C-alpha cells in the first residue's frame, strides 16, 4: 500500500514539473537555463543569423 502512495506522489510531482516547463516554454520563456550560457538561440527568441553574429 505504501508503494502506491509513494508512486502517486512521484507521479504528481512529475506532472507538476512538466506543467511548469510547458508553461514557461509556451509563454516564450526559457525552461532550464538561468541565462545565455549553454542555451540555444531558440531558447531566447533569437534566430540563427542573429545568434551566429
């Protein structure tokens, strides 16, 4: 019974995390990076030409 409770909590946390990432990316934000280091150009709304210059 404890396995079901722990599993349910883990599934709920995964759903909340995915929802947060989806909301950030759909609103134009960047999920998972705190700045431009290591972040792709699409993450910050730049096109490939602007990012390569």
